C-alpha cells in the first residue's frame, strides 16, 4: 500500500461518479480500475499488473 497514491481531485471525481450513478463502493472501485490504468499500474509489480489488466478487460 505504500505505493498507492492519487490526488484529491481524482478521489473527488470517483466519488462524484459514484453518487451520480447511485453506485456501490465496489462499483466505484471497478470504475476507477477500468478508467485509470495509468495510475494504478504504477502500484503493482509486473505479474500483478498483467493479472489485473486481464481481469478488467
């Protein structure tokens, strides 16, 4: 978790999407993952990044 980092603006964007879409926290997490691979990919090692990418495509 020490590599996890994103801006307050990004968090606000995700929370606004969640509210606008009456989405659950899990749905908001999936939205974040599918829309922001440029952010989360830096948090993971190569194997984990490949595994997650395969799951969300």
